[in-house]
C-alpha cells in the first residue's frame, strides 16, 4: 500500500521539478554598437560577393599550400592539445547533464557479528553471534524547483561550446600562420632568384673589367669597385638563403613534420593576394571563433548568477531504497526479507553570515567582467579587419609605385652599361645603377610580401574568406605580368 502510494507520488514530484522556474537572468546578446561597414575598401576592385568561405586559403590557388594546410590540421601538436581541451569541456557538460536524473546505487553486504559475554557491570551473560546479509537499491533525486541544475547545465553547455570555439580559434590561427609562412617562403624564393641573377651579372661584369684592366682599358680602381660590388651581393645571397632555411624550418614545425623540405621556385611567379569585395558588412566578424567563444563564456557567467541565487531557496530531494535483508543467504530474496524506505528531504539556509549574498555578488561581478571582455573582443575584431583593409589598400598603392621604380631602375641600368661600353660615362655610374636596381627589386618584393601578409590578416580577422566569382580583375593581370617580367 505504502509502496504504491510512493510510486504515484513520484510523477507528481517530477512534474513539479520540470515546471519550476529558473532563478537568475536569462541571457540576451549584448548590442555591439559597430558601424555598418568598415569604410576603407571603397577604392579596392570588386572580386567577390561578401560570403564567408571556410576554406579561404584555397583562394590563393596553390596546390602545395592546400597540402601543407591539410598536413598541419592533421599533425600540429598545438591543435591536438586544443582538441583534447575541447573534448574535456564536452565531457564536463555531459557530467553536468547527469544531475537531471536520479542516482541509483546497488549496495550489498554480508556482516557476521559477535557480542561480548560480559557486560560492563560484571554480570555474566552468554555471548551471541549473528549474521546479517543485505542487498538494496538506493535512490536519490534532487527536485530542481528553482532551476539550479538547469542553470548549471546551461553554464556547462556554454563552456563546452566555448571550448569548441577555442579549438576553432587555434585552428584558424594555425592555418593563418601556415599560409603566412608559406607565402613568405615563396617571396624569399624570388629574392634568392633575383639576388642570384644580380650576382651572376656582377660576376660577369667583374670578369670583364679584369680582362680590360689586363690590357690597360680599365683601371685598378674600377676592378676593385666591381669586385667589392660582387662580394656584397654574394653576402646578400648568403643571408637570403639563411632566412629561407629558417622559414622552411618553421613551416616544417607548423605542419608537424620536422625536417620537411620544399623545393624552391624556379621562376619569379610570386603569388597574388585575393582581393576583398567592396562594402564588407561589419557583422561578418560574427563568424570569428574567438568572438563566439567570448559570447559563450558570457552565457556561462550569466547562468552562474542563477546558480548562486538558487542557494537562497530550499533544496528538496527524494530518497529511498528497495531490497532484502536476511540472516540466511537462502532466504535473502523471499517476501518476508523485503525492505524498503522512501522520504523527502529539505535543506533551507537560515543563517550563513551573508555567504550566499557574497557568492551572488561574486557571480554578478564576474558576469560584468566577462561582458566587458566580450565587448572588447568585438571592438578588437572590428579594428583588426579595418587595419587589414587599410594595409591592403596602402600596400597595393605602394607596390604600384615600387613597380614603376623597378622598371625605371632597370632602364637606367641598361643605359649605364651602354654608356660605359662606349666610353660616355665612368664605371661608377654602372655601380650606382646596379645598387639602385638591386634595392628596387628587394623593395618591390617586400611590398608584395606585405600585401600577401595583409591578406592573410584579413582572412584571420574575418574568421574566413569570401566566395570567388572565378574572374580576374585587370589589376590582377597587370600584377602577374609585372612579376614575371622582373
């Protein structure tokens, strides 16, 4: 009779738990209050529609780069550590979800006991030995009338999502570093090629001057100047090769394959940065994983306020057990050996010297701190996108000017050589023209490197790329031809 009444009471208690209110504020996404767009890309040509492309590195159109990114995603140890942290956060969320269900434990015991044959007063009594065997299921369940468990689960789920977005942030940063390092390596390849060709030209010039000196057509001064210029370019080549080797080592570490080597470029085909579309809306940064991580962290901090406030209210639990108890093992599971119990427990805070209020204040303060960090993350994301767009725009102009300088320096070198060959000018003009042309090459390649790295910064700042329409702009064609020509 009592057992059937208890079973009828349990669904009512569960219904009360499910219908209870959740203490604490519900989460509302804060207003970022950002401008509608970045306002700096109006002078850039249209190359795509504003649509996020998660495989943004493929916009560079380099099969080797695509392969390196795949290797990094599979082998990089920082990313593997981030995956482990993400899985731990997801497991913690599953653990918190277990509080929605009752705890059921199976207990079994067999105890043999002997009492003393002599009492404390000295009276003689016969000793007694007894045996007790017990098997029972113990059940406990907390009624979530005030939403404490729901808020705890809300916080745990948000922290699990924050862990996933933290992994995505590490992944995005890793890809950006791989792409930037690879593009830098390719620019260094062209620097090595350009310096090698300059060295070959200066070595040839030195040998010509040596031959002319031997027949009295050139002075020792001219030969010394040619030899010094050739040695300086040789030293520059050694430094370029050293820098390339270090970049190659870094790239090998990023892809998790130490010692990996990449064959150098055999021509001057420096990669071109993909061009962003006009009028990128500022809400594109919502795809950034660090921003979404900050939001989920704010969700968790908001839910923790409810967890702290729930301590003001009584905690109500259901407990019980069902089993058998008998001295004889053979009679343990018979009807007379049946035992059971059920009850309701209530714990209500009366006085704790303001401890609960202090915990609520702590949770509220942490929520405000997290809110400030969230808003700062949004504002910083906007700044990073704007910085990258400005850099792309300015480096594009700088590269165009340096291309003009490089072309003019090449023409000047040809004229200086021609004038020297016919005796119209001295060898000093040739040396000066060689230095100017060599410097113009390096400046032009540095500008191209800066454009490429600014493009990578933009992809990282946006949390992804855009969808290409498959058409090249006239500026792309001009840039490609100019790189191949020089």
